[in-house]
């Protein structure tokens, strides 16, 4: 194996003249020395092997396959861009774990102006050993105590202090301010911290100390701080290398390569955590007996094997172990080992750096060894220098191999042949050990020859970098607060929902008594749900939902057969003249008859007409007012059946026998009731929303008779039109209402149904954009467009199976360009709006089923509700939320929701069938 000696070792500065065979020592000692130092020599092939193996481990971890024992960890840090340069403000930074058992507090001012720097104030505190190995609470209390001492000393006011927490241990981050410690490294071992969110532990400790009002806004690894603090000349610094007590690197990876993030755009900073690399095949050959001894005696045997060959915490210890070995074998100090030399940790990184100093090193060796109770001879001192050099050279070479692996990774992910890149460096080893630095640079050149690397020392360590991340996090936290404030009125409490239920109930009672009420409670003249004996062929029309349909319904022994065709009603027809609308309807019927070979047959027809009608009988319905975007003239106040018959008459040569007019809620209830006799309520949550149910006839004022039941069309969409929902209505609801064709009307419907939810969301998004929370504050033409945000997007966006990137794709199709954060916010807005809708709907259902229960004087009611409507059927969570709300508000009712499969046309046909049967009986 040919070992490599970086040329800087041979030329330039004076380097210790290390023993060659046969020199200085008697031959057996010299062999021992040789053999000992030889162990620290690494060949180029070995370094390349480590580089390749590390790269493999990095790529595996990116794909989500972390090897818990030997691999690197590749931890996302939630930092998505290098500094913009406009970050500003005052920040407190607390640094823990970067530099041995010390803790640092800094006061950092970011000016927001490139190149304009304010010197940070800082203070270091030594963490007592009993705290380093004590409980987590002790450690965090100590940190909070130091923090307050610093703030007191620097007379910093108590006004909304924002803190960045530099915590340099491997952590699973789930946000900029959420970070769970995976395991302690670098000599720390406080109990009860692993597996915990360290931000929360710090917040708790700050709270316990009281005194200052501090908001911990970000937690940052030291490598990330170093990268963020770097101010390179040309391009941004997208990689940083840290060698201090421990060692690690971070770099900007293409987000699409990071499996756990589920993100396909942009870059994200990954903390490599290469300290944990310990792949046997690669590291095995370079591990010495001293490395094994050091590992055995460490706090975390078996872990952080790579770090234990490079990190400053271990370099002194490795030197000490070699010296002990050589002394015990009588090669050093005349065979004498002092108690100090035998104690763990007696040679520190600082000592090693001093002893290796080319000009003053030898003198230092003497004093340092004397302090350890040893009396070195001149030859001893030279050999000690050689040991230091061997240990540190190897560390620098290994570090270079690791950095070369990261550079290769970067090159691959950027798909660049030649990578020109600036590496930010930090940590005491790199700052104070010039030889380490030069070996590193040279080896990197050798191992990553295709990269043009410049090393840029990060000036004020992590302080400024951490403050940068904190500034970004503070902005995001502010956005979150604004988002929460915006959405708060949509989050209804149990009390609010119970109040809606009570109000609904009162409005129902008043409506039934014909007293002023926003609920019209319209009698439908449907007195019974189907009994299964209905038979015959019927035509049905279904007008008022998303689709206009003409149907042929065959009710026979074996079940119901349906043939239907969808026709469109152009907006100009829906909002044109009544005559146009009804002529169009008849045209569609004629077309259907022709296609189905029904010409000339006068089948009984049931008309599902889903608008509020005052019925005077089964085949007479006076349209009270249009809803849901219909506004055909000369219809309100008219009998719809009459208007249809008139249109039939105008169309001559068509025979149609209109028997019944039915609201879609009623059609749905009847349709589901055909399968389940317990179905006594119909519910629609589609373009509009409404409900009907079977009421005791005695409770229905204005309809003759005291026994039996009658189905009541509640027209609950208008609930609250008397202002009673004012407390719940948000400014967004008002905007949607004001822009609609029926302002002030259908206020409940406008908070629930498909025609309006997308618009509510759009108005919220507009508002969040103007607050700067969304789309970087840039208003887009697209979002200003009415109805651009369809309610079906809510269903799609909220679908659990959908990744955020798909959410973004949906929104991008609308012409919006958004970040991952934007996509998350849009998702939250959709969730808040649809959740409120489902809960309000649930409160309504609860009021109805409770009324049915009370009507019948039952302790418990078992009832089914037939439901239809696109929103209810397509939204991934709506149905569940409605049911949950009903369970909460009407605990004494067991409610089953049945989704109508065939639309309400089938129900209209069934109503018609019953009417025909009754008419026939009357004739007989
Ligand atoms: C349909 C019914 O399935 O649902 C219609 O047949 C009803 O009568 C409609 O109006 C309601 O849902 P949407 O989403 O179409 O308005
Ligand atoms: C250790 C830590 C890592 C840190 C490094 C340098 O390896 O696990 O998070 O970046 O030391 O301080
Ligand atoms: C509207 C109509 C109502 C219908 C509901 C569902 O609220 O006024 O009659 O039932 O929409 O389509």
C-alpha cells in the first residue's frame, strides 16, 4: 500500500522530523514507533473507498433508507434558501454543542444591507461536567440561566425577543422550530432529552426562569449556521464544513431527491451527519487499535465512529492513547507514565494544536508534558510532535474524503460536469490548525479533481447564520399567526354549534306555525315514504342541481330501472326569460323521448324542481324565489307545473302528463326510502343545500288533518336570512354574499354548499396575499377572477392520498405559482372552510333528528337520512364530519346516512307512482 503524504508536509513550513527506520531509536523501539505511526497512514485507495462508500450511504439515506448503525443520516433542516441578504432585526442566539462543553449567548443585529455588519455581542459559559452528564432539565435550566444573565448584563429590553437556538446534535426536524434529538454525541449525555423536542425543552426552561419574554423561533445545526453566515464573492455558499469538537457538513440538495420531503421543486439544506458513518468495509481498514480503545472508553461506544477519528474532542485523546502505549513500551519518557497521562481527556485539542505549531511547538510540548507530570527528553518531544502530526493528518485526510463525497453528490444532483463551488468552513480545528486546513484542501483537490472548490472561513461562526435562519423563521411564524387569526372565525366551538342547532330548532317551530321565520318549512303533500308496491313506467325531470336530467324510470317487481340523459342549461337560459327556460326543458324532453322511442306515449311525469316552492297540492308548486344562480324572469310567484304545461302546449304535438312536483331533498328521501323504510329525512349538499323530513301533520299549520305525517321541505338554505347567523358570518362570507345574484339571501347555504365554498376560499386567499402571507404578497390576476376556484378543488386538495406536490399542480393549473409553504397554507384554508360547512350542516341535521325524536316522544331514535349532492359525495371528509357533529349534538339519535345512488329522479318517479295509485283508487 502506498501511503500518501500531502506535499505541504514535505515542503514549506518546518515539520517535525519523524523517525525513519533505524534513526533515533534502537531498532526494536524504532519498529514499534514505525508500526504505531504506520497505523495512522491512509492510502489514496482507502480514501477513495471511503469517499465512494459515504456517497452511497448519502444517496441511500436520501431515498429514505437509513442504516441506523453505519450510515450517514441526511437530515432535512427546513432551510430552503441561502440568505437573501435582506434579513434584518435583532436576534438572540443560544449556541449549544458546537464547541465542547461550553455554551454561548450572542446578540446579533442584522442590518438587511449587504456588506453592512454590526459586531455581535457574545458571552461564553462553561457547562459544568455534572450538567453535561446530568438531567435534561438541569441542562436546559442552565442554558436559560446563562441566557438571562447575558440579557441582564447587556441591558437588553424585554420586548418580543426572538431567539435562534443553535443545537449541534443529530436531530429529526419537522419544521424550523421543531426538532427531536436523535442521540447525544460529542460527550453529552443528559437524561430525558433523546426523543424529545429540544425547542420545547428550551421554551419550558425559559418559562420556568420567567423574567424574559423570549420566543424560540428557530433551531439550527452549527453547519447550517456556518453556511448561512458565509458571504462569498461570486455565487452563494451552498455547502459548509465544520470541524470542531465534532465534525459534520451540510449542503443544498435538490428537494426532489429527498424522499421524506415529498417536494419536487427548489432546494433544501441537508445536514449530512457524517459523524455517524461507520461502514465496516470502508472504515474497517483504517481503524487503529487506538481508535478501538477510544471508542470503548467513550460515552457512546460503537456510535459516531467517523467523528471519533476527526472531531476535536477526540484528537487529543487519540494522541494521549498513543503516548501511553509508547511510554508503556518504554519508547517514551523512559517508560514512565504519570497519573495525569493515564487519565482520559488530559490532552486537549488546544494542546495538540499548540504542540504541532511549526515554530513554537517544541517548547509547548515541553510545558504541556511537564504539566502532565512528565519530563520529556528532546527526542521524546520530537516523537510526540510526530504522533500529533500523524493523528491530525489522518483526520484531515478522512475529512477531505468525506467532503469530496458531498461534492460528488452535489455534482450529481446538479448534473454538472465541472462544479465551481464555495465551501463555508467553521470550527476550531479548521480555524486554528493551519496544517489540518492545508492537508484538507490538497486532498480535496486530489479526490474531487473535477470540482473547483474555494474555502471561505465563516467569520462570526454560527451567530450571524443562526440569526439569518431565525429572521426567516420569525417571518414564517408571523405568517402563521396571521393565518390563524384569519381562520379563527371558521373554527366553531361545540357551544357555537349547539347554538346553531337551538336556533335552527326554534326557526323550525316558528316556520311550522307560520310565524315569521327564516325557515319556510314548506308542506310537500308527500304523506308517506314508498312501501315497495309502486309499479309502472314514469318520466322524470331533475332540475336544479349540477346537471339537468331527463329520466325514464321503470318501477317493476324486480326493482327500479333507470335510463337518463344529462342536458345542459346554459347560463343565458338559466338567467334569461322563464319562457325560454321552460321551452328549453320541453325541447330536452322531446329529444329524450325520440331517442328512447317514447314518442306519442303520455307517461306520467314527476318533476324534481330544486327550488323553494309553495305547494298547494302534489302537482302545484309556486316558485317563491330562485336560488343557486338561477334567475329566469317571470317565474317567481308562478306555478311551475303550469309554466311547464304551457311550454308543452306551445310545443304542440307533445303529450305529457305532469303528476307531481318534488323538491330534490324529497326525491332523495323517497329514493333512499324505497330501500330503507327508516329513511325519513332527505339532505342535499351539492350546488345548494337543503333538507326535508317527515313531520307530524298536527304540527303543520295550514294543512288540513291532524293525524299522519307530511314531508316538510325546510328550505334551510335560507336559515339565518333574518340575521340570526350574524355572529358566525365572517367578512369573507359577506363578500361572497354581496357578490352573489341574491345578496342577503340563502346565508346558511352560502356557508355550506358547493356553489360558494370555492368563492369563500378565493376571498381568503386574496386576503392572505394582501397580508403578504401567500404568494410572497403578489396579487395575481387569476385569483381576482370570480368563481375561478371551484369547490371541486377543495375535494381534490383535501384528499389524503394527494401529495402536496399534486396540490400545487392543481393550483398551478389555475395559473398560480406557489411555494411548498403556499400549498400548505391553501390546504389549511380549504380544510377550515369545508370543516365549518360540514359542521354547520351537522348542526342542522341534529336539530331535525332531535325534533323527530321529540315528536315521537322517544328516548332514542333510529333514523336514516338519504343524502345526495356532489360536495357530500366527492369531498373526502365532509360526510365523516357531518356524522361526527350529529353524534356530538344529538347523542340520543342513531343516525345512518344513505347516499342516494340514482339521484332524486327516481324519488320523483316514486312520488308520481304513489299519486297515480291514489288517483286510480279515487276513480274506482
Ligand atoms: C343529484 C340529484 O344527484 O344531486 C338532484 O338528482 C340534486 O336532484 C343534486 O339536485 C344535488 O347535487 P348537485 O351537486 O348536483 O347540486
Ligand atoms: C456532531 C453533531 C452534528 C454537528 C457536529 C459538529 O457530529 O452530531 O450535529 O454538526 O457534531 O458540531
Ligand atoms: C337550494 C334550493 C332548494 C334545494 C337546494 C339543494 O337551496 O332552494 O330547494 O333543495 O338548493 O339543491
